[in-house]
C-alpha cells in the first residue's frame, strides 16, 4: 500500500540537565568519530581549552563535563567559513546555557518553533502538491514543478549558517545508537525529546555531497525505471511465444508478479514461470544480451541466449539497432550500483556518529543494530516452520518446489462475498467522499474507541478525493489536520477503495495521536514507517466488520498468516544479500563493476545455499539478487522483513487487549523513541520475529500442515 509519509527531517538527542541533576545520562568521553579530520582548524584546540576554563570559572566545576561535551560537539561541525577563533569564542560565551532555567527556556522555545517550522513547511508542501494529488482537474506543467518543490530542503544548511544548529550542539547531547539502546530506557521523556532535538543536527553534509547522492539515486532510478522485458519476444527452442503481444514487464516487480499470476494458468503457467526465472538469472549475472533490454525489436531465447530480429511486431518502440548480437549487458547494473555507493560514501566524513551508509541505515533510520537485524532475519530463515510450510506448498502444487516458488501466492484468505457484492455494499454506503467523512466517528466506535475519542480523532481528519489510489498525509503541527486521500468513483466508492481508505484512516489516527497527544512534539511520530504501516494494517484487517459483515474465519486468517510468513522468508534472504553487497562495497572501495558483479552473484548464491537450497533441493541459484531496490534504494531491503515482524507483534497485542481503540491510542502516544523501547512499551517484548513464528505455527496446525 502506498502511503505518503512526509519524509521527516531527522531529529533527535537528549539533554542532560545542565545543572547536572540528571545523572542517568552518561557522557561519552571519546571523540565521536572520524569526521574531526575533515576540518580541524589550527586555532580550535587552544580556543576550546580557553573556553572550557572560562565557562568552568563562571558556572562551576560540576558543569565541566557538559561544557566539554558542548565544545566538542560544536568543534566537530565548525568550519572556517563559520568564523575565526574570536567568533567561535564569542559564540560559546553567549550561547552556553549555564543554568537549568535557561536550558528549559531554550528547550521549550526550540520545540515550539521547530514545530511551527515543520508544520508550516509541510502545509506549503501539501498545498503545492494538491493539484497532482487530488482528483481536481487537469495537472498543468507548472503544477508538477510546484509539487516537486520542497521549501524545507535547505533548512539544516541555514541553521548551521545562522548558528541555530550550533546552539543546539553546544547545549544538547548527540548520542550514538548504543547509548540510545542502553541508556534510553532510563531516560525521562524530556531527555528523549532533547536527544531527538540534537539529532536533527547530527550531520552537516555539504550541498555538493547531497547533490551527488541525489543525482546517483536519480540515475539509478532511471536505469531501473526503463528496465523492461518485452515478453512476446521471449521465445523457446521451437520459436514459440508463451506471452501475449505488447506485454512489457518491468524488472523485477512485474516479472515477479507475472510468476505469481502464472499459478492460475494450468496450461502454460509452469513453462512461463521457468522462463521468467531464466530471465531474472540473466539480469543478475548480466549475461542478458544488451540488445533485449526494453526492446521489442528483438526475439530472444533466454535459455540458449540466442537473439534475432523480431519475427513479429507488437510495438513501435523497437530500438533501431544495427547488427543484432547477443553481446551481454556490460555490467551496467553494477556500475550504477557502484556509483550510488561512491556518492553515499562522500557523506561519511560529515556524519560523525554514523560514519558509513550502513551505520546510517541501521543506527539512524532503523535504530536497530545491524547484528540484531541479521539475527532476526536468520531466525526466520532457519526456522523449522520453513520446511513445514514448503511441504504444504508442495502438496498443494502437486510437484516438487522450484526456485521461483519463493514467490508462491496460493495462500489466499477466502471470502464469503464476491468482489461485486462487496462493491455494491460499499457504493450504497459511501456514494461520496463526504459520506465516508461523516461516518468516521461511527467506524472508530466500531473499532472500540470511546465516543468522545472517536469524535476527537474524526475532527482532526479531512477526507479528500484522491487522484490515485489513496494515501494518508498527517499534519506536522497541532493546529493543522491530517488528510485522508481516497478514491471515489462516479458510481460511489468500491470495495478496493474502501479497503484502502480504512488502511489510510489507520495512518491518520496514528498521526493524530502521535502528534496531538504525545507529551513532547519533538517526539512526534513512530520509530519508523514499519510501525505506522503495522498500525494501519490493524485497521485494514477489520474492514469487513466495519461494513457490518462477519470477520474473516479462522481458515482465512491462517491462509493470510502463511502468506505473510512465506513472504517474510523470501524477502529476509533478499535483505541479507543487500547487506552483504553493501559490506563488500565498503570492503572494496576501489572495485570495478565486473568485480561487484562476481561478488553479488557469489553472495546471492551463498545465502541461497544456506537457507533455500535445503528446501528447494537446488544449489547456486542467484534469484535473490534480482530486486531492483538493491540497485537504487541504498540498503532499504531489510526493512520489509522487519515490517512483517512488527505487524504481527502489534496484531497479537491487539488480540490480547480485546478492544482496539484504547490500545491503539496507548501505543501511538509513545512517539518516536527507539523501536525496541516502543515495542516493549506496546507489547512487553522488543522487536523480534517471535509473534510471526508463533502465529505461523498455529496457522500450520490449522491448515493440516503438521
Ligand atoms: Zn500504508
């Protein structure tokens, strides 16, 4: 489900009270990273020593650790253009909050003003993209420029230039993930808010580096976006065409989804699936002929790898090529990936608390250490439930598993109602977006919210008619409202639209509680997007009951669980390959594309051989390397598995609690602390795969798989 969550500026830190009353926060005495080397100014050491003595004299010896910390944090980001020794010393003298009252005032004003900044920037963004987001008439050329413009893009740079960022760094603590994990559970809420405040300024990446990263990302996105295979031109040894004319499949998404769809084709399904697997493997190994990429002008046998001018024409998009040869794609896939690596690496020296992209992904974006993520993925991959589920799939298919069955899609929640029946019920109930808006309090009460809470939340949600399928857009300040974008046809809302609207409403309810009811707006939100998705899925899973229909039965729930488990098993291996490849690149920063090709193929085989070969009885399969995210998404893939685990944990907790409403509110008000701390508060356990595995075990028992 696509939901647009405003990309939050990263924030975070915690303050130990300057007056030193607060001892729960340990101060790190080691310099925080590699960056210092980037711009150590000749006068800095002397100035720091001078200011330390001066401030200790003024505020007293107990303040020394906070003074040292502030000086160190400022010095790590100070550049020549920020001023000479005199400017630095004046800045420190003027802006160090030497007593608790001053620090409180500083904290409160920063919190209030940053909420205003984020909130209004977000309002501008929302208004500017309104024409392209809503079903409101033609989108003209300039509308797209408005939609693409982000007025907040340079806020962090500006805050370093005008020194508002340095004031935060002088007074509030930067933290490492290790500190947030080990000390965080003992911090007060205020300390957490201070930690998040300082985190907003934990890196100062020069504009040219940011530009290089976004250009490399855009280039990779382009490469991926045009990587189509024209399926009618894929032929077998007899020259037969298995796929219909004009079928153009984007790698890897459409190729994978075609494998899933082909289970419904009893005649040619298996042959088609095997063919697509062959295509995918040639993409990963780059043995695919260059000339067949996005080109309906060439016929191709992916087994023999022979190519010839197309014997049939189904498109005008054929590329004019001279001689048709099967010269392979020259490792372009890996050259593109390497360029994203080289660009990402340029930011390393400017990110002292997370000096590699791998660190930034795990320590900052996910806030779960890489070693733990790896262990969680491996726990799913090596679970005995995999073999049991595989056995069940095999018996349903009536044949031994083949590697492409990692994308088996036969676990299907059944329904008493046809889609047409559901469409009719929904269209009758919700002829317009306004009808849905009016019904929100009622829907929330059905989910167990008390009448006053239902009214309160509903009054913070505005329903808009979406141009696309729908999305949720929360507010960023308390005076603004969350927007629920949903699609309503002329004949009224259909079931698919309703199902999505209920999901998006879940986001809006989370957004409302986690902004308006959290104790500090600096803690607004949830730890990461997996959490808001999990909360939205809780709502979505009850959509039938919201229509007054019976809930899915146990059999149907078991099918859904098995589908999620098999999907997690599949994507967990993909996540490990993504992680392995990024480590390899950091270990071989001078690598050439062909070397990265070899390494990726080897890593994909290793993960396969370890966790999949025992189930599929075939070794050295490279399919796990086919995901396009691997090329353009900067180590995003481990998120999917974690998302599934979190969804099950929250779902199980909701079942235990009974009523969703109060439990949902309790969870959402926790705000943006670490995932583990949030989850312990929500469920009593840290993030992990146990809930998923337990549910799978029950589902297998219910499906006769054991
Ligand atoms: Zn969503």
